[in-house]
């Protein structure tokens, strides 16, 4: 199967999605957008549903690759890496929410077509974030009651909350910085409380 030709099919599928939505798009629409016969499209996808699943998979895979690059960038601080992972999700959501009233259908984790893809994407982001917080908490200390996995869940809830904000991309950096600083501040306060007031250990 030619990858370039499959990409053309998926590009045409996305174009149809923006105009008609998933339900109203037909294989004839996809073929007409490409300027080929319907039988030619069937050489690359099995059905309309297959085309949409592959399209959703491609978009989520691209966003996940970006998130992985951000998480692996050890030359930047943890907060910047965490922000990069969250930005990969936020930018995907904003793109699909903004291109057309129909394109956000690819984000619906409750649908038969895309539910598994969306859920797997979120789970992969959670694993990346958990790994980052594991490293961060190892260096800076942990927050009582908040482990790396819980911190990852807080981050995902944060970015989900920003998805409907008017200026979400502008708000993400300060929101991430505040979240990370808050977790680290709580860790330091917890460590100080455990240690007791200055000189307490020497007095024992």
C-alpha cells in the first residue's frame, strides 16, 4: 500500500469531514474530492468507517509524537516538558474544534469509531506525564497524598478545562507553571513540617 496515496485518501476524508460530518460523508464524496473512482479509494481503505478511523489515528499519532518529543527533551526544565506534553493535546483539540463544527467528532471518546483511539491517546499522555512527575518528585520531593500518577491526572484535568477557554494557548504556560510550582511548594512545606522548626533536630 502506498503511504503517500493513503495520505491523500485521509486528506480527502478530512476535507469531507469539515463539510459534511462523519455520518453524511460517503465513499463517493471521498473519491470525488480526490478526483478518482470509488474503487480506487477501496484500494487503500476498506470502508468509510475505516477511512475515518485511520484519519483519527493519524491525527492522534502525530500529536502523541509531539508529546513524546517534548517529554524526552532533557535539555529543558521539567515544567517546560510537562507543558509540551499538554500543548500537544491542547493544540490537537483546538485544531479539530476550530476547523469545522464537524471535525470535533474525531475527539469523541464515547463513539464506536473513535472511542478506543481517544482513550489510548489520553492513556499515553498520562504515562508520559507520570514519568515526568516521577523524575521531578525524585529531585524535589513528593507532595503528601499526590503521587506522579495523581499529578498527571491533575494536568490532564487542567488542559481539559482550558480547551473551552477563549485564549487557551496563551493560558497554558502560566497555568502549567502555577500547577508545578504549587506541587513543589507543597512538597517543600511538607518536608519542612516533617523536619520541624530550625534547630529542632539539634535540640533532641
